[in-house]
C-alpha cells in the first residue's frame, strides 16, 4: 500500500482564497467511498494502491481547472513500501513511539 501526500494549488483565480478549489479536490476523494485520507491545513494524505492514487491525483488536479483556475500547481510525495504494509496511522504511530523513548 502506498501513501500519497498531495497539495493542489490553483493560480489565476482572481482571489487569494483557494478554499473553494480545495473543496473541489476533496470532493474527488469523497466520491471514493473506500478510500482512507486525512486533510491538513497544507495538504492531504491518501493511502491505497499506487496506480489508483495516481489516477485520483490527476482528477484532483483537473478539478481546479474545472472550477475555473487558469493555472494549477500540484505537489505530490509518494511513500511506497514493499517490505511491509504501511498506512497513515502506522507512520504516525511509529513516530509517536520514538517520541515516548526520548
């Protein structure tokens, strides 16, 4: 299972607020009923099959154009492990465990 961090940033919107565009991108995720994701103030983490995640990322990117953006910059990071199953929660738990050791 892969974890994808994505941030869709529309440009040329005529306003400094981008929440309308972010909501459009999140609606793409909401349509995927069995998908696990977590939003933060600066991006969204999604877990699943890598090919599926890349397809969803493309649809999220295009959603900003569909909403009227003239330019869209999308930043992604992918964590794809083959030695063990990883999830958003397992990554957070590993860091919390290390913090408890200190």
